C-alpha cells in the first residue's frame, strides 16, 4: 500500500511536489490536505479496507515493468564541463538517491549539501525491466532536486544539454525515442545553489514507454486505477461495472513474460483492454473541463522585478505550446501582467492579442492583481475591478464576468455585492479546501450571498496548479461530482480542473498536454476530457441550474489556517491604509477643483491607483513574502502618497482661490473630505502680519471659535494652534486668525 501511496505522490501536480520539496511557506503547509484528498485513489484498491486487495499484485507488477531506479551517482563540488567523458570521476564521492516524493524525509546525511554540486553516472538501457522488453521504447530520465532556495539546474546527456532551468520547472527528460538494449548515456548534472541553504537529490529513475505498436502496461494500469474510485462513488449499477473491471484485471497474464514470451504478454494486455472497453460508455458520460492556467505571485519568495521575467517566460511558453497543440487553451488573470508585456515585450503582447481574438486565450479575473480580499478597504476592491476591467476592455475588447482569486487568504462577506455591482457573475477560488484541520467547508458549487442579498455563483476546483494526472484526477471526480450533483448521475455532469505550474509561473507543460491528449484518445477508457475555458464551464452550469439544488452560503469565507496574515508586517498595512486615504482625498478634491476649470489629472491618478493596487497583492499586504518585498512596497507607497498629496495640494489651491477670504484677520480654510459633517480639533498654523502676544480665531460670521495657542514664533510671527472646527460634508469652513492681547479662555472640546 505504501508503494501505491508513493506512486500517487509522484503523480501529484508539479506545484504540489514543489510544496513537498520546499515546505518553507505557510501557504504550502496545506499539502497534507491534498494528500488526504488523493489517498483514496490508493486506498480504493480495496473495496474493504480491512481485506487484502486482489488487484494489488497485478497493479504492482504492471508498475514495475516501465520504471527503473538509477540511484548511484558520483558527486563533486563544481568542476568545469562535468559532461566531458574525459573527466576522471573515480575519486568523487558516491551518493545513493532514495527515490522519494520530496525532501525532508528520513534521509542519510550525505544526501544534503550546500553550494554548487555536480553529479555524473553512466546509464545503460537494459534488455528487459523485470522481464519486459525495452527494444524500440521511448526512454526518459526523471531527476528531481529540492532546496528551500531556488536552484539552477543543467542536465547533459552524452555532452548535449537536456535541460537548463530551475527546480520548479524540471520534468522527465527524453533520452531516446527508439531505445536499443546496451545503448549508453553519460548523464551529468550541475546544480547551482546558495552557500547558506541545504539542497537534496531525491529522485532518479528511468521511465519506459513502449512503441505505439505495443500496448502500454503503465497506461493500462492508469486506466484500471482511474476507473475504481469513480465506480465506487455510485451505487447504481456498481456490481455490473465492478465485474467488468474484474474481467479486465484477470485477463492480464504474466506467465508468458516469465517465460520470455513478450508477444504472449502483450496479447494478454490487449485482451485486458478489450474487456475494459465495456466501461468506456459509462465513464464517458462524465466530462472534465481542463483549464490551463498559471498562478503567478506578483511578489512572494522573490521580488516583483523577477516576476516580470517569470510572466514573460510563462507567456512565451504558452504561446509556443499553442503552436504545437492546436486544441490547447489558456486562461490568465491579473491585468498588471499583461501591461508589463505591453510595455516591455510588445511583440509577445501582439501574439497574445491574436490568441485572444482566436478564442484560445481567456481573459479572466477582471482585477489589476489578485489582491488580498479581507484587508483592503471596499473602495480599493472596487477599483481593482474597475481598473482591471477597463484595461481588458480597452486592450482586448473583453468584458470579464468571472472573478478569479484562488490563492487569497479568505474572502470578505461583502465580496459578492462588490462583484455583482461591478458586472461580475461568477467567482473561482479554492483556498478554503486547505483548512481541514480547523473546519471542513461543505460545498464545491454554491451561491455565495452578501448581506444585501447579492448572490454570486461560486466554484471550488481541487487546486489552482494541478497536473494532468489520470488517477488523482479520477479521484477528484469521484469526490467532486457527487458533492455537486448528488448520488444520481444527471445528464452530462461536468467538473472544472485547473492545471499548470504556478506560483513562480510556468503554466501548462508539454508533459501535461501529452497526458491530456493520451486521455482524450478515442480508445482511452477514461471520462471525457476537453480543453476548455472557465466561461464555458459556467455557461453550461447556468443551463443546468434550474434542475439543480445549489446551496447558498450566507457569510464570509473565513480561512483560519492563514489567520496570522492579519498582523504580520504591520507597517506595510499601515502605509497601505494611509495611501488609500490620501489617494481618495486627491480624487475628491481634484474632482471639486475641476468644477472651477482645473484639468483633472486623469493619467496621473490612474497610475497612482495602479501603484497602490499592486501592493494589495495577496502576499504583499498580508505580509507572507520575503523582506525585500516590503522595502519595495515602502518605496512604492511613499511615491503613491507623494503623488496623491501633490494632486490634493494643487486642487486645494484652486478651490481656495475661489473662496471668499476677506475678513478680520489671516484666513485659514479647513476642508472636510468625508461625506458627513465633521467636528474635530485640528492643529494648524497662520502667519500674522505683525508681532503679537497671543491670537484669537473667529469664524466667518465673526464669532470666536474655540482654539488653543501652542506656540508663537517671535521672529516670523507664525502661530501654531489647535482649532475646534465644524466642517460640512465635502465642504470647507473659513476662519480668521488675528492678534489678541491675551489668550482667549479655553472651555474645552
């Protein structure tokens, strides 16, 4: 059973593997929930958890036919050209890779290192793997490294580069399309890491895919495993479908393989597939809409300056894959990512415009960035949508209807109202699925309702950075479909699955797309899989809603697991709140000044809002990133504050120029930016025309106002004082300061 569990872990999406490999962020601790959801795929090997599983020997042996551990590696500190066959590595150290799902386990100490390290070994294609012939097969090598920091990896095969990139993006690498027994490959890897963090080498294995003319035992095993949880999820007709599955498993005969009869064994696999095909019509009634995406954190374990290149690389990868896979579609939020490309890489941006027009690239989310959805003030959340939707309408002609924020740390009660009144109809997130140690959120598809009665159709996919991995995906289906539709199967039940490497970008990979196309093949015994957009999923769901009993959630979506984000990096939170106030004040007074003919600074205010909205991002305002992000936020918010105050000062000067300041004394104008009358003690100052012993303050009618002198400069005649001002909503009050022989009595406030 443990081997099956490890196999499931191996098949987890890359983003989840990364979380296991690093375990450095509170965001990633939720991996244990994901394991809880996926483990039923292996536990489902037995109808009765207490009884031995009759399928297990067959499934285990199928798994062993197309994988071979290559665990012994020579290692050394960095050397030039480790791929050179002339390098003498006889005196290098020897490392044994444990082939686990990720680092952090009970490993031998020699598996950890700091700094840069190189690895070498020679690999020879065996004639057989556990009796299974390799001739003509497609052979790949799967190497995985992990570190709390970023790794830069270069892998060579017989002197040629197989891979160059980060540990986030590395995937199984093709060695040969047509393997010949005895064929040799000198594999070398250089892993560049920091001197202050420990790194690990935790997987090294060959994977074998037989030529098209032969049945693939690994894919047959995948089909068998995938059918089991779906069959188990529905009582009606279960006995018949279980018998069909039993017949397929029993048709697999290993005895020819034991006697060297590869053709006989292949024939038994074909017989098994023939019997398994009886399940295809039933499985194909389930539809999985796979939505390619890439969650990109604007700043988290890296600064925003690095994110620009992450976006470029991700978008370029997506565009390249679109040329190779004509049915592949991509979904992406965050207007800021598009504007970076528009400003810095216009050719790439033009390609995106083309794909949007073709209907292969979906604009989603409708916000400037994916912000925290608890702490920004309400106006800022409205502006996220206003600025984001305007950008998408202007540049792509798209009116976004789907809210998209899968990684924020909780969602406030007013959000459905804000979304609905901003022209949005749907919302996608999934973070609450990580909180099972505190509470279990009961729904996957539901109406989310605000206090005013606004309702938003909301959907929780399994994750935002999944892979296209047949068994976990089938397990998701066995959980998701009954939770949405109930135990009876409606007409054309659907599930939306988000796939693509995320957080540090990456997006869908070639392996994901190859897996998808394999599962989409006409002879595949698997639920119907199709490349899709989120809007297509919701469009179909809308048609089914009248026949569905969709529950309503009336309240906030509270995420207890990340509650610490409400207090950390408090200075950044304070700066954001102050910036929200100063930017809104600038808008108000600039609008009033425009009534007197002053030009409203539209471009400047839009840029100021964009800069402020960026720091609402869900790893910046909550304080869940690295230190440099808060230094960047400090500089950015200081610029926001400075720009807003300049606009406010210019507007107030314009308004004051139209105020009657004729009176008995030096005029002082107190402005109120609030939408209600305000009575408050204000500290201000005025410069008198001549020396004075004290001052008094009069209102516009000549009536003394409550005041208290704080200081009086004998040289400049500048008086600083407290004034109890009464100011109307969105208005001003004029006061006059004059010399007095003695301080007026202060009666208090």
